[in-house]
C-alpha cells in the first residue's frame, strides 16, 4: 500500500556538501552541539552519497546522531518516509527508513496491526529504531526490533547499494542492527508485524514501598503480562529509596475496548528552557505520583500512545532540563548478577548526591541479535540526570563501574559521558564489531561523534 504523504517542511536542496548551509545539530540531551551540512530530501539513496552519517529525528540522547567533525555532510532521512508495501494478511511492512513510528501507529492500529517492539517515544524513524536496536516494555517476550527485521536495503561506505536478507549478507544485518549507523546507510526496512484484537490497552498499576519489593513485583508481572515497566523514586530516602509503581499492560479484547481508534496526536511543546528544576520540587512530585498512581489498582482502558509514549505529551520535554541539558544512564544488569548491583546503582546516587529525576526499570529477555545490541537477559535501569548539576558526571563514572563489575552493558543511544577506557571494559564485543566495520568500511568513511569518542575514529 503506497503512501507518499510528507510533512509540510520544505525539501532541502540535494547539493554538494560545500554548497549546503551549516546547521547546528544536537542530541536530545542538548549537551553536545555540532554544526553540520544537513542534506534533506525524499531520495535518501541520493542524499547518502558522500554523507558520513544518516540522521533521523534526532532522538538519540547523546552524540550518536551527530557528525564526527564540524562541517561534515549528514543525510537527513525524515522526508524519505513512504510506505513501500504492506501485506496485511502476512503481517509484513516495507518502508523507507525515514518514516516515523507515529505515522506507523496511525497507519497500522486501525488495521489491527502493530509494530512488534516500540521505544518510549513515537518520534523516532524506522531506520533509527534498527540502528539503535530499540527495545520496549515487552522485551521479556518479544525481544528488540532487530528480532523482527526481515530485510534492509543499504548504501555501503563505498557507494554500493545492497539488500541484506536472511542468509544473504547476514553478517551485514547483524552488524547494522544496533550498530549505531556505522556500517552503512539504512535506506529501507522490511519488518514483521504483530496482530492485535483492538487498538486499545488494559493497564493496571501497583505500588511497592521499597526497591526489593518493586523488583519482585516487576519479575512476578513479567512472568504473566506482555508489557511491564517500573517507575522508581530515586529521590526518596532511607528504606523508601527505590520505592515505586509497576505498570502492567496488555492489548484489550474487543469487548473491553473503547469505541473508535485512539487519538495519536502531537503533544504540546514546552515553550522555553526551564531555568532551574529544583530537586525538592521533583521529590514532591514523586511523592504525589507514588500516592496517587499507586491507588489505581483497578484495570483501566488506555490508549497505546499514553501507555508506550507518556513523555510525548510534551513534544519538547527535554527543555525541562534547561539549557545545560541532561544525560540518561541506561544499563542492563545481567540476570546472573542478581539484584545487588541494582541496589548499588541507587546507593551511588545517594552517596554522590546526584539526582535522577526520572527512573525507569524494565525486565529484559533474550540476547539482542546485533553484534552491539544492548539487550541481554537481566534488568535494565534508566536514570535521567541533569547536566547542570556538577555531581552528574562523577556519578555516571561511578555508575559505570558498578555495571562493569556486574558484567553489564550501557545503551549507546543514550550515552554521552562514558570514557573510551570504561567502554573497553564494558564491551567485550567491541573487537568483533570493529572487525565487521573493517569489512564494510575499511577506510572508515562513516563515523559519528560517538565513534570518535568511544571507537577511536578520526575527527
């Protein structure tokens, strides 16, 4: 089913890099800013000629979607957003890499189909989802998006355009899923879809007074519910540190659903940079949230937009952290390491005085398909930390040491503060990924600010 609709944004000229104006690009965390020559248009295959990186909607928190040096040519994929084929009977979709998850929701939900794995925002591109190998609240049953990729059409660093499918270029598939855009430009993606009984969801919430009971509740619900997530209060003190709420969700049956299709609209923007986000104000919000949402034990019918993407209600919510921005430390603690390292993450915050204003915990299932895929069996912890606070940077270094000791990983789509030395100790798969990059890009024509920082690429 072709779909050639685009947004109202004008198409940028497909000119040589030297003729393109400089545009300041930043990550979603807003801390790293690099001027680049951003080429945008509908023909992504043309745009990626001589580009060092493809950038979607810019939702990588740190420097993963930023060029390796000022003035480099970056291909913007957001206007290459057509649906190329939709087989509703088989549940297979093929689309250009720049299509957003929000548009896919609008297309698929009325047809009782869904993207099988979605991240915490709908404002990401399909190509970006694959490059980051995104995961969701159902990782413990559905894996990450890479597990559902059937084929990728890609432009390699030498200009060759290839179709990676099944055993054909399987090594390229594995390197590209979770490869952060460093193995080639993703032009088109073919994925398997999942069926739903209705476009609505049933959600239940349960409060737990401390971190131990919260983790136990999350593990219990993950054994019987397809979508689970825990919100934790990292600003509470004493025995209440880590108290929180487990939300468990499933798709509603037709007799449980509301009439019609949920409204999947854009959120209202935050109109200005918040000059100061006080810790005591966030702590008060957390207490109220724990008290009020913890009482919502009865099942509620909710839209998938509200369940999957609650922060999208504010389209520029990153401005809440002010002009200095924020970082997210997201790690996975392996199942075999137990709960103690998770407790230690919270103790690091308490010792350093760092403030995680939003803390989310999820259950992880199988190992990711990609060479550098983030997920593995265990518990993932996400900590949003303001960069205006001088305690954040040393806290991230200390948090990484906990993850290293536990044999865990960090998520590159969120990272911006990890050092090369720590990353080498965090990532034993690094050499295998580097070998794959040498096969597909021996001259390292493709690079990013992240690959300069962590992989030793030239700026």
